[in-house]
């Protein structure tokens, strides 16, 4: 069986335990998120399109508060304590939401806070996960293993909405919070097991994980804004989140106009999630490693911008549920299965401080800053009379810029991967 798994997963025998625990870790993380996601999306519809810029701005403000606190923790806690503290914090937040709902607070009253919290939670816990993976695996191992690891998230993303669909009625919305909190507790167990594996198989040239990262709480922001390589990642992510926000606005408007009842909207969102995650899982297991070897990082990063350009062109020509559903499924599956693992592998060539602090800044503040900017911009365009077609056409130049950044990052990544980096070499991000 180990020989068979090594051949199918392109893993070395000693990597199998880490691969299994990493798979389980990402499974429980995304299961926790997807238990909560249909509730968040329905709350977004209840709030309406006009409220979305405020919700995205509130999320961005929350990130501005939390990222320096996370940087402060990174500077003082070793990895073995840092990661459990982050997940325990979010698990306790879920218990607090559960207590509020049990006390009689209405779901509608909690909707804005819960929408913002889920948006913060999703980015933070996934960003920390991939930082940890970049600590464990070098660039070559990431190219082989990240697809299989990401498949764990896809399985969790299938399990999450299934649990919500089956358990929402008998358990109630409040108790789903406790289910998600239990998944986060399981993530802490996976972290402990992966930490033990890392002690036996340390990554060459890396400092000891037992030592805190040191530095200042704002070191991540400085690194992200001073490195051409990290700045390009910022630009790539800004293009992604801008078009994601544009598509989300189109989704809220089209679904709100064409499906009248809340139950029907929730079913549609859950169905789209299930379709996305099923397709993603197939691509991750069967296609990621092979496509990566065939196309290289540049074209792998370019696939998502190409899908986005085609999808927005279709929405401009024929806005409706059918175009929205197909575009949403294709775009999200391409992101999760192909683009996201390659984007995360970019961080295997930077220092540990950049890996945790700069990555957290990029994945949270830059990401949600792009959300907030795009939300206000699209809101302004709609107030000026721009309809579905005009907003979709406005997305096309952003897609073209995104495509250029994909080829820039992919070319840098390919060049550095080919070189046999010495443990004493400076971080490529600073070059």
C-alpha cells in the first residue's frame, strides 16, 4: 500500500505520514468553514447589495486590527504554540456566537457581525495553514504534494455543506457553531502530529521551529511592500479579489432578482458549493501534479485569469442564473484545484518571517482591502446606472493585468526552482 500511494501521489515514503496529517488538517479546516458558509451567504442576501460595501469595509477594518496582533504573536511564540493559539481563539469565538444565539439573540441581528467574522476567519485560518505547509515542504515537494494536500480541503468542503444540509434542521443553526468549533479542535491535534514529523524531518536550511520568529509586528507589511516578488503576489491577489467581489455582487443581484425565497437561495448556494468542491477534488487528485509538470507555474497561474476573462465576457453577453452558475463553478474549481496550490507554493522560496508575517498581511489586509475597494467601486458604478453587462465588461481589463502578473510570477518561480539554492543564499523575495 505505501508503494502504491507513493506512485499515485508522487510522494516519497517518509512523506506519507505528513501528507496524511496535512490532508486531515485541511479537511477539518474547510469542513468548519463550509458548515458556516451557506448561513453567511444567506445573511449577505438578507443584507442586500447596498450593505455589502459596508460589510467588506468592516472586514477590512477588522483585518487592520488583527494582523498586527498576529504579527506580535509571531514574534513571541514558537510555531508549536502559535498555531494552536490562533485556532483556539477562533473556536472560542464560535462558542461565543453559540451562547448569544442560545440566549435569544436573533440571527438577523447577528448577521452583520457574523458575516464579517466568517470572512476574517476563513482567510486567517487558511493562510496560517499554508504558511505551515511552506515550512514543512520545499519547492520541489510542494510541486508534488500540494495538489493532494489541497484535496483534503476539497473533501472537507464537500463534508461541510453536507453536514449543514443534514444537520441544520435537527440541530439548529446555533449548534452548527459547536460542530465547527470541534473541527478546529481537531486541527490542533493535526498540528501537533505534523510538528513531531517536522522534528524528525527538518527542512534543509530552515531555522529551528522551536524559536519564535522575532522581529516587529509590522515586519510583514514592510516585507510585502518592499519586495518586487511579494509586491507582484499582492497585485495578483488584488486582481483576484477585485474580480471575486465583482462576481459576488453579480451573484447577489442575479440570485436576489430571480429566486424569491430564502430557502431556494440557500439551496442554490449549497448546490454550487457541492459542485465546485466535487469538481475541485477530481482535478486535485487526477490533474494537478500532471498539469503542473506539463504547463509549468506560469501557465498554471494564468489559467484562473483566462477563465475569469471568458466568464465575465459571457455574463456581459447573457447575464442570468445559467451563466452565473457555470462561471462560478468553473472559476472557483480552477482557483482551488490549480491556481491556489501554485500560488501558495510561491511562499516556499521566501524566509520564515516572510512566510508567516508577510503572507498573513497579503492574505488578509491586501485581500480584504481589495474586497473593500472593489465593493465601493462597484457600488458607485451601479449607482451611476451600470448594469450587469457594464460591470462585467469593466472586469475585463483587470483580468488582462492579472494575466500579465501570472506570467511574471511563474517565470520567477520557474527560474528559482531550477536553481539549486544554497542554504546560505538570500531570500529570492529580496532580489
